[in-house]
C-alpha cells in the first residue's frame, strides 16, 4: 500500500515538474519582428524641387526605353532634360547611383529579420491569407498585421509576414477576421504566389510558425 502511495506521489511530482517546465507562449507585437538597424542610410545630394522633377522625368524615359524605342520627340525631350541638369551642375549618373544605393539600404533595413525568437513559443495576432486548402478548410496560411483582400492592396514588407503551419484544419470565415496564432517561431525567407479576390499576388515572408494553433480574436458562444 505504501509503495503505491509512494509511486503516486512520484507521478504527481513528475507531472508538476513537467508543468512548471512548459513555457507559456510569449505575446509579440509586429514591431518586435523588426530589429533595430544601426546602419545609417547613404547621404543623398541636396536637390531643389525643380531638379527633382527633372530627374523624375529622366528616370521615366530611362524606364520607358526598356520597353520600347523612344520617339524623336521623346529623344529630343531627354536631351533637353540632360542639358537642364548639366546647367544645374547635376551629375546625373552620380545622383542616380546614390539614389539606388539609398533605396537598396532602405529596403534592407525594412526587411531585416529578428532571430532572437527562433525556436521560441510565441503568440501573435493578425489576419490570415490561406495558402493550402483541404476541401473548404485551410491548412497553411500567411499571417499579416493588416487584412489583404485584393491585388491592389500593397503587401507588407517580408518581416511583417509569417507563414503559419497549423496543427489542425481551420475554417476561415473572411480575410477580415482577426485571429490569434500560437506556435514555434523560426526565421525562414520564402516567396509565395497568393490567390486573392481579384487576381494573383506575389508575397514574401521572413518567418514561420510551426505546430500552430489558431483562435478567433473575438470569441463567441458559438465558437
């Protein structure tokens, strides 16, 4: 009898120890997925509004030449723009190179990922975009901070997109239904082709939540 009681106590203590070691999911907000970047942006030349408008026109024709040959009138206009910029002592190639470097660094800063939450159990709220279906139920999603319903809605930068691999099938009522998602976080860059209400969109993601559970943000008695 005593041995049975002893074994029962051991089982109880083991259960308590295991329970204490199970870490609760850490609540995250979307800003925490964007690391603080200390890399300063490259300096851009100081330009007047007139000079900026001239450069915008030059870039317009530059992009257009990649699609079709310019007409004689357009070529003449490009020559006028170059002359005007030279008169303003603007080195076109230097300014455009500085602009490209600035844009690349700004994009890098915006898309940098946070690795401190790797392998951690986290909880994050947002909106789902289904990726993989099983009948009327979805098995894999993108989680984003704001609802994406059509191709005209600009997708968030990739460090604001999380792939959700659910541990059970989930029925999504609407793209505007907010949810809570809880799972194990990992950084994982991936490209996705997503079917929205009015077409196809290309969306990049930087994170993945595996073995994830999904709950509606607003629970009702029927849920």
